[in-house]
C-alpha cells in the first residue's frame, strides 16, 4: 500500500486526486468557509498571535489552502501562514504564499486540518484463520491475489486486541496502529492550537466485520490492487485516536453552515439572490447529508485548553433544501 500510493510511480505521485474522487473540499466552497470560521476561532483562542499556521494534511493540489484566504477577514489573512503537506511534486502554478512540504511543520501554532488523510495512511490487513488466529493478509501487486501469512504479533496484535478483534474465522480488520502513530506525529508538530481529522470512520460499536479496504479509479470503486493505478483507502478506527468525535453534519452546523431554503419572498424581490441562496442551500445539504458527507467523523485534538471546545453545540434542525 505504501509503494502503490507513495512510491516513485505511486498513485498520489503520478495522478491528480481530484480526477479520481471528490471530497468535501471539491463539493462546495462552503466547506472552505466553514474551515475558515474554525481557523478564526483558533486565532481568538490563541490570543491573535503574530503568525497563525494553517496546516493542510494530504493537501492534494492545495485546493483548500488556495480557497481559505478568500473567506478570512483581511487582518487575519495577513497573519496566516499556509502549509500544504503532500508527497507529490509542487504544482507549477501554485500560489507562492503556500508553503509546499512533504512533512508537517514543527513548532507552529494554529490549525492542523486533515481532510481524508488518515484513510490513505497505509495499514496492514489481518484476517482470522479457521482457528481464529489473526494472520497478516499478503497481496500480490500485479493482480491483487491474496493469501494468509504469518500470525499477527507484538504491537499490532496488541492494537487489534484493544481496538478491533476480528469477528471470528474469516473476519477481517485493518490494523490502525500506523494511523495512530501518524496522527501523533502530525499533532506533535503543533506548539499550540487545534488538530482536526475528518474521515470515513467507524467506532467500536460499528466495526465492519470484513474490513473496508477498497480502491477508486476515475470516480469508480475498483478492487484494491496495489499496482499504483488506483487510490487505496480503508476507513479509520476513529475512536482509537485521542480527541473528541462528532459528525461532519454537527460540526459544520456548529460553524454556521445551514441548509434551509431561502425565503420564498426573496424570489419575487430579488430573483438572482434567491437562485444564489438556493444553490448555496443545495451545496450545504450535500455537505451535511445523512448517509453521505454528513456522516464523516470529525476528530478534534486540542493542544491548548482554550481550543478544547471550539465546535459549539449545533443549532436546531435545518429545513429541507
């Protein structure tokens, strides 16, 4: 998985991710506006430092970093340092204000935001044999053929036992220890502020019995063959990471995003404004939709106590768009 995604000919090195899958960042500029609102809350909690970092993990082609300043007040935009963390080469036309880096910066204060990063952090896959012993699943890169290998041992076995014991013979689990370590390393780079991970995820009560590893190519789900031609992704055991969990629906509502219809009277008084407002409501509805993007999990890991409760309780339910 590591070679297929991040090796010299790996998927994220040789492909433009937006050509293959669509995230909340691509779905609507309202997502960037909500992240900007959260960045503003972090700025206030930190006492408006002279420089405030925004660290975008798995930045793709820095779409979120590029959009963020448009949603910030000028006084804050002037103090924000933008970091796009990505292992692919820097895009040639990227805004020079954006620092492109393969690893998260160290010693900065601000907001680290990881949208659909952890699901692409490589994991080992375990499957229980007929005796119930978890064994590593080995895969042939050429065609995806699989076989069971050695028994899972050591720290990986300890992680499985604590967070995701395979559900009987043939039960599968993705060993999330690598994600816990990656998250700890990324969060460790913050000297102050808040770290947020947004991802496909599950908790102990709803672990999928046969795992979630799959592939995506050109917008379609494909077998997870690790040959570098497709995205390889597996949902994240989010409750194995330190922090507070909420759904994207509740998080975005807490940041001011609403999907209610605009007043019908606006259609008569200002038809163009009504159409714009209706389009925004439709975009908001997609971002918070149950069964879709709204079910993504947001993990918030504060570095400073004032940053612990920046996602306030959501308001009353929206009207249908």
